[in-house]
C-alpha cells in the first residue's frame, strides 16, 4: 500500500491548531461507549432501565413467604443512523497550480482541519439537540439569557438533578452558548479573586466550576421553536411519576406539541416538564421525560406550552452516550491506497482519513457514523435561555 499520508501528518496537526474553531463543550462531557461501536450502521442498540418499585408499608409475619411484587424492566433504543462526510478532490494540475503559491501541503492540511471542524460541529449540534429534547425538567426563563445578574441558575438546575437522584460526583456539566458565557464572565463577583477563589476567569477567561458543576461553552447549544398547539386539557387525572399524559380539546395549529417543548399545568406551575414525545392531533397522548409528573394533575387541567428558548443544558456524563466512528471496512479493505487516524485536539474525537486514487485524480475522504442518546432523562435538566 502506498504511503501518501505519513509525510503530511505534521501539516494536518499544524493546521488543526490554526484553523478557526467553534466551542466544543458537549462532546467531551458525554460518555463514548466502545461497546456500542460493535453495532453496524442502521443497527439498534438497546439499554434496559428499571421502574420505581412498589413500596410496601406493612409487614406481616407468616410461615408463607410472600410472592413479591412484579416488576417491569423496560428498554430504550438508539440507532446508529447519522452520517457526516467530507470529500476533498485533487488533480495533478490542481497541485501544480497551488505549488506556485501557498503549496499543496499547507492547503491540504487546512482542508483536513476544516473537515474535522465541520464534522465536529455537526456532531456537537446533534448531541445538543438530543440532550435538550431528553431533559427531565427545565428551569430559567425562555428568551432571557442566564447569568444576567447572578449565577443562581446553577443551583436551580442542580436541584433538579439532585431531586432526581443524580450522583453529585464531579461529572456534571452545564453546556452554555457563548451569550450565556459572556453574561457569566461579566458577573462582578467572579472577576474578584478574593470572592471567586482564583484568577483564572479574570486573567485567562476560563469559566470556573461552580457548586460542583463544570461550566463549558458550546456552539452546539440549539434554539428550540415551540409547538404552536393551544387549548389542550388533561383528559383524566395524572398521578405522580406518570410520564404519559392524555389530552383533548386541543387546537393543533400545524405543529401541535413538539418533542423538546417545555410545558406546565395549571395545577403545577412550579415544574416545567420537557416533552419527549409530542402530539399533532386534537387529542391523544404526550410522553414526558423521566421522572414524570411531580404532583397530581386533575382532569380537565389546562396545559400551557412555554415560549421558544435556547437550550442550554446541565447533565451527568453517564446520562448521555455518543457513538462516533469511521465506517467498517470490508475484508481485505476497499479501494483506498492509504489511511491514517487523527485526533481532533478540540473535541477529542478520532477521525480516519482515507485517500483514493483515480484516473489523474486523488480524493481525500473523511467519513463518520454517529448517534447520540439520552439514556437517563432524570440526570438531565434544560437551562432556558
């Protein structure tokens, strides 16, 4: 096999540090599970989860052992069905032309760095969408950038995770867009070394960990446009922990209730629930993400869809799984004459670069299969912006 990449590796790595890059805060903060990488493109990966057990409040001694309470073990699925591909063609005449100027090696390295940038941004945004839609509940005010005057929102989002039983073990991240990051940097108390506990933010602009939460900026924080449905009422009472809520009397207005919508009920305005499965009919079921309802919702209670928002998120690393890998090659390889792996220094993802030879032409290919899944909704909270 011809060795056409090794001599150019230095140019690739050098370019990766020069080409402009957006903030990547989500990808390094989730779990990349090597076990799921055994699945082929289009395959379904399953993960089990258990429901809350029945709590018995009586104890009756007997010579007969009780049967015990039946338990249902559910499963959630993830399908590896996303593709990000960049193809870079070169002819001999192209190379001769650019060698009269900047040089092939310089331009080639920049093209590879731009390919990694483009693919990383696509995966970051896809993961941001998945995490936003997979949150248990939300806090903050839609349309208002967090940290305008204080950082109370960190404690409020953290409380959702604590109430849901998430481990407070130093693996919780709050991913913010740059507007929220700017507001946080502008807070006076964090600019003062004697109050913030260090000079990192003041001198280097580094976002400080607050209350055991890692704060990171991300270009993958996405805008959620609310569903336009109105007039929905609960059709039957909802109990604490219920995730399925039956509705009727709604007006769809084309989009109805969408996944990722933040909804409240007239009987429970304190909790902002995130919809996992929406509804585009005048009546039917929506599914709230775990842990479901926090209080009883009476029959005919009105549901309100919150305003559109920027989906900043707080999550535990183990709540989210990301699969990102190169396509599997057939036995004996394909038509590529060389391959090499390069680690993106910003996201930590590993990319495989392949070179294919044609008739008077070469094509450089970077292809990634990926998927992202929130397995533990109760370990995720949306921070409205």
